[in-house]
C-alpha cells in the first residue's frame, strides 16, 4: 500500500506515478523495458596505451553520437518489444545516407522577385551508421540460420513499405522503378489500414541479401 514510502501526489511533475497508468500487463512490461533501455546501452572504452587516450575519447564520442543521431535507441526499444511479444526480434545495421535536391536562393530582390537567383544544391540530411528494427513477420531467413550467430545466415529476404513519393526519390536510379505503377501494392491479410495510407499511395519493396554469393 506504500505506507512506508513518501507521499505521492499523482500527476505532479516530480512524482513517480502517473494518472494515465494502464492496468494492461503487456503495457506494464513494455514500459519497464523502455525505462531499462533508456538507461542503456552504455560502453566503457579503455585505451591500450597512454598515447591512445585522446583517440579513445574521440571513439567514445562517435559511438555515443551514432546512437543519438540515428535514433538507434528507439529502434532498440522496438527490437526488444518484438522479442517480448513474438519471442524473436530482427534488426540490421547498415550505412545510410539521405540526400535531398534543393534550390537555395543566393540573391534576393524584394521589389522584383523575378530577378531572384537560385542555386541548386544537394543537401545531406543524414550520413551515418543506421540500426533498424524489422517486422519479424516480413523477414525470411535461410534454414541454416542459427539465432545469435549472424554469420551462419547464408541469405535472407525482407520487405519494407514506402510512400509513393519517397519510393520515387530513393529508387530513382534503378531502371525497374519506371515500371512500377500506382495501385500495384498488394494488400496482405494482416495489413492494418490507417487513415491516409491507401494502397495506391504505398509501395512494398523486397530486399534480398546473400552472404555467400554477395
């Protein structure tokens, strides 16, 4: 009953309890996991020699920045939640770069806007190591795969959904992109319809990777 603890005023900013707490057991487990993950992962970098101390601090900074900038901690939560719900979790680590073609105004004429001068530039919004949690229902492994041993996997296949605009931008350099038309999205039995996410505005992409044959 909490008689031995301090008085808690529900809803206050410094209280450890919430008025919106859910009685659902699964929600409580996920909440506990989220709190634990927010405190981790953490690492200790030890220099092999005194002359490597500066490099060690730099390496730790890069490691810490990678988790924060890429949103990897939120992906780790999704991965652990899948482990708790399905008994298995899948995620991948890959180099990700996001580029956008933009027009930057270099000369501005308030009285005569037609004279404004623009310069086309490629803006790099993200270029770093990325960790991504995948939906276990959309991933297939070779039969030789052993859990906990990524090198035992000969090949794998997974699917992801893209909006039509993002698909056109990200896969514009592929010849097959021109043959994809709106409305070609095949709805799965377990698909959940969300407002604004109609089949004609979505594209399902399959990715096949093979370690043996590259």
